[in-house]
């Protein structure tokens, strides 16, 4: 009746071979091994009632509007579109970049002039989940003719790759400079229910290759622990005299996403990628979002 974790210091091929043979988690980093044991132990105590979990942090939000958006998506048998996912975040108090939808090159030009150059253009289509992989994202567009041409070329490019895809236009956003990129999201896990996660984004995704996860709903203490466990936590705290980032704002975003996943189990997966964290006291900003419905 003791929790067991397997730690191996071996070659990649050998570990892969063992993972295929045994239906058991195998760890290759000793720190992660003990972290997993601790989380397993803590969770078992909470389930057994021998330890009380901290009260989760909850916020006042606009549930009714979010319910409308989700019900519309479920009724249409589709996932949320980009602008709908961003609105869900807004209704739950997650700051989002100013955005507007355009369905033609001329409209995209007018929106861009209103938003202010340079702008980003992002494809809106339920049929294309990973838009950046297929040329569905254009950045640093400057000038009306450039925006119009970018719109027309994007639509032609996507239509060629996905001839049956329904294209719902594009989202125009001002380019946002500075800060660091993170990934915040979650999913409905078959064993644990709603879980929330956070990880470093941008160039650090491939460097750190990790995220911290908790079973929702979570408390402020748990959200802070998630940030502390990131390998890039020192970067956010201002390592070696560099500027410190707004960790308090990041913690609040994590808490709000935790609440959203608990209150709406219809959301199968949610990703904010990227979430831009700004220097201390300057908050966070969601630049893109994806919501998959159950």
C-alpha cells in the first residue's frame, strides 16, 4: 500500500522500449519523480479526507453569456471559433488583446486602420485547428494594400489546402511587443476531471518542454506553486538583474481558467497560446485562444 515511481537513468531507446512493455509511468528526471510521488500522496490524503484541500479562489463572472456561446457551438456541432473563444476569456475576466473580425480584404483594411498598424491577421475557421501550421497567421502587416493582399493570399492558400473548409474570415489584432509568452490552459481528464496547466511559451517551449498541472478547482496557493515549479520561474522573477514580470496577474489568469473548466465541463480542451505576461504591475494579455467542446 505504498505509492511507487520508477526512475531510470538510461538511454532514450532503452526507456522507450521499457515504456512500451510496461503500463507504468517511468521518469527520467529525479526531481520530477519525487514531485509526482508528493502530488500522488497529497491527492490520496484529500480523497481519503485526512487532509483538507484549500478553498478554491472563485470570481464573479458572466456565466450566462459563456453558456450562450457554448450552447451555440454544441448546437452547430462545432468547436468555438477564435473570436468566440476570446470572448469566453473576456467574460471570465481574462484580459485579451483588442480584436475585430473581417470577412473581406477591404474590411480587413478598414479594421486594421482603426486598430492601428502594425497588425496581426489570424484565420477564423472551425475546420482548421492549427492555423499557424498552414499559413493562417500573418504578422507585422503595415499599410492598407499589404493587409488586403495578405487577406486574399491567405484565403486562397487555405482554400487550396482545405478545399472543403468553411472559412469565417480573419481576426485583426494590433501587434503586441515586449513581455514573455506563456501557455495557460486545461482539459477534462478522464480520471481526474478538470485539470489546469501552465507552461513557458515562445522559444522556451522547446527548451523546457514542460508544464505544471493541477486538478481544478485550485486555490491561490496552488496557482502560485504551479508558477514556482516552472523551470523558467527564475526568468519570470527577474533572474540576474533582469526585469521582473507580473506573476500576480499570471496567478489570477490560472485561477480564472480553473474556475471556467469547473463550471463548464462542456469544454473538453482550452488553450491560451500565447498568454503575454508583462513586467510587474502591467498585467497579462491573451493573444490567441482555442476551445474544443465535448
